[in-house]
């Protein structure tokens, strides 16, 4: 999901503190933009710079460099960015030294779109449009215009140890209450029942808690989506989970890393699709996957968050047309490269249905279940109009509800006020 | 050579050398410090989402928004409280260390180095050690192992807020990192006190606490004032260890959130809201300046020592 993938996440977390600030400085003042000098480049071919964040899997950097090299109509230079990529890319767009083509988690932010920092890519998809995962296309579209092309789909899901559940005589939980009961029953003095991140789920359960109650961040008409008793009930469950003593807290690694699960610290964990290869290695065929369960038998539906890095074109690029052509070539025309990108290194779902069907690794076992969840229970992580300020307000509220036990109804009201102001700002 | 250039270059080319030595630093200071500060003040009067060359002037709007923003206000209040606690504690700890090391009869250099070493450690590295090994929430974390000997349940130090154990983690990390540096400042101060003063005091019959109270502390006043000021500014600029200890998956909890961390998320994150971010930074700077001035006046920083 945004910024979190495989082993690289840890390394990136290490670098965020120091690297984040350094990246700002580099982006602001550096002259090396990864773009080869315009003059003197081979003949009349335009020079393009393309930015990626640092993917964790070995071989990914070589792969994107290979793709870039194979493109005949421009000289494409790849810049691979460790550290806090989102901040680096966002600040580079302010300068003349930014990339021509760059990826961004779930596509460019609404403020980038409104600020005219990215280029309309609607005409690039052509007939392929219906082949892309619709929820991702919708997420990267604003007022009918597409601003990024999804590269590869990622998702989060619940993993559990089959052997531990059957030893405790528990069925895989289908409601939040069953999940709570299962977590309590699975907890021993050595193993905790469930791991949802060291913050007790503040970071990753905000969305699932709403979807499982049949709600969403925003309604269809882009108004505040969860001023509702079901949301109060659902958030209260997260507090109950936090105080149940069945939740693993303060683990050495966070939810995005499979270590807590593979080292036997927890029997169930909410984590990313990218961890499945490592889990398969640790517990061959002794694990299953589930979506986050629905609130109770009468309310809501199971859900999984779905996200994708999207490839976008910087409006300040000197070669906007060449950049658009390159994106179309790589992420629309070159199906074999897209399949290679999704399958050869880690564990991701291609962003196109026709390719997802071709992906061998996704045809059986937990991976096949995961694909099913994406299609049946997938929700875009956050809506486009859910601005960072709204995000902060909601996660502050979640912190207070989950950790301090404050009343969810009051917190939701406070979030609503901020979100509505933000929606108005964005619309205006 | 014309007389004007000769005059400009000064006696023995003194002006020329002055420029050669000072020029690059002044230039760097102007480009990387003063221009950004002025630019930031300018930005604080504009609606500057995702742009550093905004056109939409909003006057004092951003300042009003920031002061009305309860999250920003609470971060300021948290940090006044944090400063009120950490400043005196670090002050006393480093003064105590300095007095002890100064009186050590042997291996003085060794002790001095040992206590100073943490200063050379990066805040990021220290926070990771604190977070992952000492105060890890699982049963095999260092602190939890110790608690386990006494049959106490493991505590998730950084995850729970009731009681707020995270303060213990933050404060101990900061003390460990900072105490050694201020100890060195105090040691330097202690070594400047003339031995004859102590001899005179001894002849007058002063011992122990009396010497400390009426001789050492007054003599250390200049050092103490400087240390207090530095500690205070450091407390308000807190960022590294907080960010590395408490942030997780793209969010930072609303408690123990220093103003700088809040502004970092508002202005530099995906938010890219430079108007409000700059306004917050200006408010914070004014606050630090105000406190520093007040403190300077109260303690007499820069007043001529007799």
C-alpha cells in the first residue's frame, strides 16, 4: 500500500527520520534530477526522468531500469528513491528540477490535481480502460479526468495459523465479535491472539472499521460518510480489542512485516499481501487468509483495503507529450512487462483483470482467496477527496478512542467538522 | 592600483581576508537560512497549498486558523509542560555529573568521555535502540524481562496511554543523549573557578553544601544561564526522538506531539500546506524567542559579569 511493501519497509522506516529531511534538502536544492543533460543527448530523442520509491524486493530496481532502456523513443533515466518518497516527490513537483514521470501512492493527491501539478492522462487508456480494476481507476480520476495509470494492485488482509485455530477449536471468524472471541481464546502466555500494528490498529483499521459497518469515509455524493451509530459501535469494538489483552502491542516490527506472525508472537495478523511469500516459507500450508470481518451478522460486509501506485506526468515537464507516450507504452501497451513487474519479484496483483487471470501464482491457495477479496470486498484505501488534514483528524480521533477510551460519538462529530471544512476547501 | 581599492582592501589586506574567510559562510547563511526564513514568513500570509509561489493573499488568516486549531494549541501546551519538566531535570542531572566527575580522584578523563559519548550518538539510532530493545513491548524486551523477574506482566511501553509510559521512554532517551553534553559545559565552567576561592572558603570554615550554594553555583552563573537557554530551545525543537519513537504507518498519535512534528505533517507531508505550516513555524519561533528573552532578562544573560 502507500509506501509499504515487503522487506524494504523496514529499511525505509529506518531512513524516514534522517532520510526524510535529507530528501527534502536534496529535492529542494539538488541539481541532480536524474535527467540527463538535454544538450548532447543522443540525436533528437527527448530525455525523460522517471521516479520510483524504493521497492523492497531484490531485482525491482534492475527491472524498471531494463524497462526504461527498452523504450526506443526517449532516453529514460530512472531515479530510485530510498527514504520518504512521498514527501520528496511532492516537494520536487514545486521546483523545476522535478521528474517528468513519477509514481505516487493511489495516484496524485487532490491538491496536486487542483494545483495543476499533474497532467490529464484520460486519452492514454483507450480500449484498455475496462480492463483495469475499476476501483483503482475511480480512485485516480477527478471530475472525469484520469491523472495516473495504476501500476500494480496491493491489498491488506487478515492472516491466521490454521493449526492454532483448530487446536483451540475455533472456526475462522466471520464477524468482529467472533474475531474478538477468537483472539482471546488464542492468547496464551507466549502467544497473543491478534496483531494489528503496534498502535492498536490506528494506522490500518480506520478504513476496515467503517466498511465492516457498511459505511465509508465519504458517501457517494462526497459528503461525510460515517456520522452513524454503526460507526460508533464499530469503533468501540476496536477499543474493546485494545483492552482485551489479546492484542500484540510493542512488537519489534510493525503490521507491514510478517516477522511477528512468522516468529510465533501472534496467531493472527492484519498485514499486506506482500508478506505471503515469507509466511508460506515459514508455515507451508499452515495459514489461511480472511478479509476484515463484518461488524455483526446483521450489519455490514467483510472488507479489504486496496491500493496501487499510479504513474503520473509532472505538468512542469519539458516533454509532456513524450512522457505521456512513455507511460502509455509501459503501463498500457507492454502487458508482459506489467505481468513481470507484478509477479517476478514480490507478490502483487496486476492492475488489469486480463493479466490477473494469467498470473500463475494467483491461481491457488491463499493467494487465490486474496484475489477474490479484492474483487468482492475491495475498497480504495481512502477516497481522493480525503485530504491529509482529514486523515490526521481521523487518526487523532482513532488514537483517542482506541487508546484512551473516549466516546466515539463525540470524536466522530469533531472529525466531521474538519472533514466538511476540507471538502469545502477542495470544492471551492 | 588606485587608492580606492587600496583603501577598500584595508591595512595588510585585512578587509580582503575578512571577506575571503567570512564571505562564504555569510553567503551560505543568507541562502540557506535567512532567505528561507523570510520566504517562510512571506508564505505564512498566503494560501499556499502545493506551491511556494502562491498568489492568493489571505492576510492573517493562516495565523487565526493555527491559533484556533486545537491540535496545534495542544501540541504547544504539551511542550510547555514537557519543557518545564525536562529542562530542570537535565540541568540537575548534568550539573550533578559534572560535580562528581570534577571531584573524581582517578580516571577523570575516562569518566568524562564515558558520559560525553552518548552525545555523539544519533537521536535516530538511540530512539531505535530504546524502541526496539530496551522498551520493546514484548515479553523479551529488556525492561519487560526485568519486570518479569518480579512477576510483573509485560508492558507495551509505547502503545498504551494509560498510564502514559511513553513519556518514560522519551525522557530517558533524551536524558541519556543530552546530559553528557551539558556536563561538559558545566565542567568547563567548574574548571574556570579559581582554586584560591575554595581555599579561602575552606579557611572561612565553609564545607559541603555551603561551598556549593555560596561559591560554586554563583561562579557558574554564566554557564548555567547558557545551559538553561540551550535546554529550553532544544526542548521546543524536539523532533527526532519523538518522530522515531512514536510515529507509525504514516500517522503520529495526538499525544506527545511536538509542535515541529505537527507542522511537519501539516506542511511537508502529503498535505503540502505551506501557508499554515509557515504560520505555525512563525508562532513557534515567536514563542521560543519570547521565552528566551524572558529567561535572559530574569537570569541576566549577557549582563556584564563582575
